[in-house]
C-alpha cells in the first residue's frame, strides 16, 4: 500500500522539488520576481485584487475596469492564495504552485498513456522545467492556463477512448476549460483544440467515433458555461477596450508569438523576429533587452 501511494505521489514530489529549485532565489523574503509585465502590470493589479478593490484601477487607463479584466483573475479560485497569505508570498507561491501543477498534469498524462514509473517522473520533470513554463512566470495568466493542459489532455483521452472513464473525463475537461478561462488564458484553452485535433485521432485511430467528438464538445461547452460568471462580463467589457474597439489586423496579430504565423519558429527560431523587434526591447526599460 505504501509503495502504491509513493508511486502515485512521485510526480507531485518530483514537480515540487524541481519547482522549488527553479524558484529558490525568489523565495528569499527580501526578493520578489520581476520582469516587464510581471512587475509593471501584474504585481500592482493582483495586489489591488487581493485587497478587494475589484471595481476600477485608477492607475490604468484613467480607471480601467477590474472585475471583467481576465488579467485580474478575480474569479480564478487559486488566486485566493494571494489574498490568504501576505501578498508578496502569495504572489510568488501562486507562480510556483502552477509550475508544480504543470508537472503533475504531465505525469498524470504519461501514466494514462501507459508509461512506467520512470517515464511518469520524467514527464513531470520535463513539464516543470520546460522553458515555456518557466518563462511564463512573467505572464501569470498564461502560466495558470498552461498548468491545466496535462489534466485536460487526460480528460480528452478518457472521453475519446472506448471504455474510458467518462465521468472522470468530463470532470477533467470541464474543470480545466473553466479554470483556464477564469485564469485569463482563453488563448491557451483555444490551443487545446489543436491538441484535440491531432492527439485524439492518434490515440483512438484516425476514424474516431462521432460520439467521441460529441462528448469532447459537450464537456468543453460545460467548462465554458462554468466560466460564465467571468466570461459574460468580459465579453460585455471588450468593446470598451482598445483591442475591442478597433479591428485586430493580421499584421498586428503576427507580432505575437501565439499567432499561427509564428509557429514555424518552433522549428526555425527567430524566423520572423523582424516582425516584432519592439516586443523584446523598449526605451522605457533603459535599453534592457528581454527575450
């Protein structure tokens, strides 16, 4: 029994130890994570939310709305950690905790795909120390949504395979979709559609039954409904924003790394770096260059 418990808890232990190692310099009481938007946007915004100031942020846009802003994560349950603890600690542990979640989710997926114990631990380690996961600490909304990817993938697999645990799959998919949206990572959740389109046929054969797609679609829809308390105010607020009021053109979209036109950079890094030179350097940061 103890051996079985250890086997089940191994991915959590591996992910926790590696996350602690990665974030160790920031865990000193006198240190805080920083870097571009993390320091200039997310830290003050999340501090305001932790104090219960959910209506307007006078430091942004002459009083930008807070409650419908997905970056504020007002309705995201794990964000309560920042209010429950002294804010500096809650802010850091929120990020560290989602690195751990990413590792646990990857380990769970590896286990579901039939990996041995060593493979499960390797998957947890790989996700916890993955470059995109560690780099996403500068954008807590994307990190939080990405942390649920492994859990969502397990849910998709359960719903797609004949004989899968349908109830478990429903809970994992609906819960992950809802949490990803509430975290402000709807773009990450949208990319899960690509995961489904590629992975489901590979898992269950290229002729997946219509029932499998129906179950996945229904679970995803339930997740979106669960996120409704945030999603509806956001959609009503969006036209008031700069991006909602003006067309978001292809040229502008191509500047951002999540746009499909930038995906070839997974194979050829820097292929379209000329499209976004200002994305990584700004005079406002005294010539500092990040990337």
